[in-house]
């Protein structure tokens, strides 16, 4: 899971540039994903789904 954290951080950092905003975006992403996990139809697409939430956040 550490590599997923690093990849999420890298993606968020490329969009917001500020460490605090980056941390907020990642936290909101995890919260939204947790709440919506039942809507994920194919587990194989978890990373894609999670990163789409992050990008939208």
C-alpha cells in the first residue's frame, strides 16, 4: 500500500503543488472511496477508480 500512497501523493502534488492541499486531496479521496466502494464493479480496476476520484477531487 505504500507504493499506492506514493503514487497518489505524486499525482496530487502535480496538480496542487502545496503539501497541505495535497494531503487534503488524498484524505478526501480515501474518504470518498471508502463511502463508494460498494459501487466499484470490478476489483481489478480499483487503482484506476481511485485515481479518477483523486483527479476529480
